[in-house]
C-alpha cells in the first residue's frame, strides 16, 4: 500500500524514489513484522491464556513434555498477522504472486485454526479428521496450481547442479505444485514438536527464499547465474522478508522454555507459504535441501510407521526424529539448536548450488 501511496510522490521529491526498490521495502517488511510481533506477542499470549487455549499434552509422548501442559497455543495467529500486514504495507499489491502467497497463508492457516479450535476449544483431541485436513489443503493448493497453469506460468522445473536440464511437466505441473505445497505444509507441522524447533528452520528457509525470489526476479542476475528468470517474482522478496521478521519475532516467545506454541494454524500456514515460494521462484527441488530438516522429520515418521506396520519393529525410539533424540537423553535445547545449525548448513549448500552448475 505504501508503495502505491508514496512512490508516485517521487515526481515532487526524489526521496520517494526509494519506495520503488525491492531491497528497501523488504528491509522494512522485516522490521515491521518484527515490531508487530513484539508489540502484539504479549497481548495475544495473554488472550490465549485467558481463553484457556492451552496445549493438551498426549500421555504417550516423551515424559518431559508433561510439564508443557497448558502452554498457550495457536500463537500462529500472531505469525500470520505479522506476515500479512507488512506484506500489505510494503509489497506492490498489483502483483498476483503476492496475492497467491497471501491466499495460501490465510487458507492453510484457516485449516489449522479450525483443527486447533476443535481440539482446544471443543476439547475434542482428534481435531479435524486428518483426511478432511488433507482434502482442504489439496483443494486450496489446487486453486493456486490451476491459476498458475492457466496463466501460462512456466511448467519447467529446474534441477540443481544441472543448469541445462529443464524438465517440462506440462499439465502434470498442477499435481506437482499441489504436492510441493501440501508436502511442505505437513512436514513443518510434524517438525513443530519442540520449543522453536520449527520456527528456526522456517526463518532460515524464508531468508533463503527471500534471496532466491530477489535473484529469480532480476533479469540480469538470473541470466548471469543461468537460473530461470521469473518476471515479477521479485516482489515475493518482500513477503519472504515478512516471514523472516515474523519468525524471528515469534521465536522470541517460542524459544525454550516456550511461552506459546504456534499450533496447526501456524505450522500449516508457514509450510504452505514456503512450498508456494519454492514453486513461484522455481526452486522447488532445492526446497528438499533448504527444508532438509522438515524432510528428515517427515521421512522419519514414514519409515517408522511403515516399519511398525510391516514388522512391528520401530526404527527410532520414537518418531518424528526429534523425539528419538529426546528419548536418547539429549536435553531439548541441544536438539533444537543442533537442528537450527544443520538447517543453516543446508541453506548455505543450497545457495551454493546457484554457482555450482
Ligand atoms: C504435529 N504436534 C506436536 C503444538 C504445535 C503420525 C504421527 C507421527 C503424528 C504426530 C503428530 O501428532 N503430529 C502433530 C506435532 C505437539 O505440538 C502441537 O502441535 C502444533 C504443531 N502442529 O504448535 O500446538 C506437541 O509438541 C510439543 N511442542 C513443544 N514445543 C513447541 O513449540 O514442545 C510443540 C511445539 C505439543 C508439545 O508437547 O503437545 C506433537 O508432537 O504432537 N505424532 C507424534 O508426533 C507423536 N509420535 C508418535 O506417535 N510416534 C509413533 C508413530 C505413530 C510414528 C512412534 O514413534 O511409534 C509424538 N507426539 C506426541 N506424543 N505429542 C509422540 C507422542
């Protein structure tokens, strides 16, 4: 909005020229998201506590989680607010990609909100029926995928390390996009099982895709790096910047010992947004590397459940894998920070692939 209000004033004074620059507006999207989180955080945590929206801890989980009973959850409402408001403030709102990201964030956030609400307010521990959750996620992802396909969006996917390899998926691009978005959403959801364990890698991945969006949307840099140029995708730098600020702000309250959990409203929204950023910046396969922690967490569940079903034996002491380390006796902060470190390493490797090709 500020872009539309203030940039036109550059004809009266050159200082308003600065509002045309994506870098300037991204920096202020990060700052606005951070400030909003710090201002609204305490209020929202107090509100959630007063409404007794406290986490119910399953008895079959790691024993040290029992003390977390009653921790306010659904803090993801704060995250979504701190992402969407700065985006509306600083992004070019005629950019359709920005609206696609907002739709995914609000849509997946709504699914998570309903799930959390049923679990915590209606006191029904089952929440939304898992297949309904998945169905609604695929439906919203379908809307985004079909819109991209029908608007002539490039259906080629790039392969890391191989600059000349482009795979044109044609109409299969639609299910591919849906899988990336829904997969990322659920992987983040599974990861959100320790204080700050999900929000840390989400912040790191958002910062990585903030860079990718800027590079992919800049014709000269994209050509120099020989990555797919996606016209107008540069505006997503601002959305990704808001995600970085909102994640950092939420981490202030979610760090061990957490004052608030994000809830499905947060994890589903953030994962869906990351998946959509990966699709529109055309770095979908790299998401497997940038979001490597989320991939490992999801795979640990798949392998554990498959192994248990086939042989009755567990591969891990408990899945997702963060619980395995807990039961091995690692203190919670040690697991969390080591997962953050791995996430940073994976992101640096992913960024290096832009040159290693
Ligand atoms: C998402 N939710 C956390 C919190 C957060 C198939 C199976 C692997 C599913 C999985 C599951 O239930 N996943 C749901 C993970 C939960 O966190 C809430 O959920 C939101 C995110 N969706 O925002 O509101 C618990 O995680 C802890 N937590 C923190 N700090 C945080 O900042 O400590 C969360 C955020 C919270 C809190 O204790 O209650 C969760 O873990 O449920 N199931 C599991 O992950 C269970 N694993 C399991 O059953 N493994 C089996 C088989 C089925 C794979 C096995 O290994 O044999 C574990 N989770 C729990 N209890 N709670 C173990 C049992």
